[in-house]
C-alpha cells in the first residue's frame, strides 16, 4: 500500500490576530491519515474562522454602520420653497472673503483648500437656509494664481430650469483668485 504525503501551507500571518499561533507545516514524511490530520485541520479552520470573525467585528465597529431608515413616498414634485440664490450668494461670498484674506498661492495647499471650502460652503448653506432638504448641492471651487491674466469659469448642465438653480461668488487678492459655484438640483 502506498503512503500519501500531504503538505499544509501555514496561514498568512497578516490574517491572524496578535498572539495567535499559526499551524506549522506537516512534514513530508508524515502520513496523513487517521484522527491526527482531522484534529490539525479542525484547529487550523477554527483559528482561521476566529481570526476572520474578529476582523469583521472590528471592521463593523470602525465603520459605525447605521441602520437604514426607509421613508414613505411623498409624491411631491415641487419644493416647499424655491432655492434662495440671492442669500446663498452672500453666504458663499462671506466664506470666500473670510478664508482667503491673506493667503499666498501654493498649489499643494490650494488643492486641499478647494476641497475644504467646498465642504464648508455646502455645510453652511444647509445649516443657514431652511426647507431645502430635497435639493442636492454640488459645489465647485476654483483657486488659481493671480498674475494679471484673464480667466472665465463656465459650466453647462442639463436640468429643470424651473426648479434647479445655482449661486456663485468670486474673490481675489494680489496673490490668488477664487471662484465658487454651488449648484442646487431638486431631487424629485
């Protein structure tokens, strides 16, 4: 009767938690039959399942998954109140003026500043203007170096001209210029 040889690979240590013992290689000369192989397989699968379940649990804790809230349909096709572009223009202008007072142009810093200003504008508009909960807000901020050049910022959108609108503001100093545009698209 011919003997079977079995080699079991050790698990990836990155998958196991700290302090857990990984399975060792079964020697080539060892015969893989009987209860010894079964017990080693059980220990290996239990170790792997323990490591996998704990990593999934820590992933769920770190993500802070909230239960999804299902709402009834309202069948409302028009907003309670139209988007107030005039007051939003003032909000955007005040944000740009306050954040870009004495800043010189640095392309790395301005790249992150565009993202931050975009988030700040959306958050402030949501907080200060009421009854715009069904409007999707998209904010684009452009910051560039001011060297006396001429620049036009333009955009095109396909939207409902009765309900969808935008608000824009710009500012400049001796070192840089900034243009912020907030698009408000009604979500039916």
